[in-house]
């Protein structure tokens, strides 16, 4: 367990809880937890592994809630799981080959791109005619594989990206998107977690305790989504990415 102050522990656990709540509704929880872990000075590769441990614990809970409420289409979901596994395994192993300081640079570059992507799509609810089942399945498989690579390699914003891809590209309903996003997220999280466990990149005590707070956030978030759906999903996506975009912009200006 790292030598952290009481304030740092409170800060991390609060960030993980809030991230879990947001992640269960609209994805993007990693956009909160990754900077939070960086702020307390943990090594980047240990952050990736520890964050995967706590987020996986929470994602199990929110995924179970969405399955229980009938939001998962298992006919396409099984294929999404398989291709996400392949992508996440590839991405996680690539991540271990990258020097630690590269991840800070990756964060600065990727977060504004994700924010711009969200702003250029005015709605996260699909309003177009659905594709044929075959075309929908192929598109879901492609999205699952490449998002799996991204999640295994880096991670933050995966859920948000999936929601945008599954509604905008695959034309799934928001409820189907929520369920499919969770099973894809859970698959990539567990795959990546296995790679980081094998390579000894996890701070177990911190990750397990943070995981308890993640579980609480995910459970509450899933319940809120079931009741409010798109009414709350889009505002949360915009709020999170706006705050993070502003944070990065301020840091870049101050760095000059």
C-alpha cells in the first residue's frame, strides 16, 4: 500500500465513487479516476492496473443490473464479448511496452479529441432506422474489437466512446447500447486486469478498497439510468468531458 495521506485516500475514494456513478450511466469513469491517481503521484503503469481492478469490481455490479433489466441482446452480445476480448488482450500487451511518461502525453492528446467528438454529435439517442440484424452485428463486432484495443491500451472514455459508436454507427437503441456497452466494458476490463495481474502492475490493497466505492457508484448509477435513461445520460457525458477539456486547456496554458 502506498504511503498516502488521509486526504489523498478520501480524494481517491470519492473520485472512484463518482466515476462509478457516471460510468454506469454514460461511460467515461476512467476520465475521472486516471487523473485522480496521477494527482497523488502513483506510477503510471500501476495506475492502469489498480484502476482496472477497482473499475472491474464496479462494472460487474452495473452489468448485472442491466442484464437483470433486459438491456442486453445476447445474440450479438456474445460476439461482442469475443472480439472485445481479442482487442483488449492486444491493447493491454501494447500498453506494457510503452514508457510510463508516454501515458501523461496520451491523456493530454486524447481527452480533447474525445470531447470534440461528443460535441459534434448532438444526440446520443439513435433516431434513424435500424440496420439489418446482419449489418448491425458486423458493425458491433468491428466497434467491439477496436474499442477493446483502446480500452486495453489506455481506457479512459471507453464507455462514452462505445455509447456514441453503438447509437451513431450501429444504430442501437439507447437501452440496448447501455447493456451492450456494459458487457463490452466488463470483458475488456477483466481481460486487461488479467494482463496487469500477470505482470504485477496492481497495488492490491488500494485497488480493492477503491473497488468497494466503485461498486457503490455503479449500483446507484445503474438504478438512476433505468429510471431516467437519455434524460440524464447526455448531460453527464457533456459535463464530464467539458470539465476535463477545461482542465487540460488550463494546464496547457499554464505550462506555457
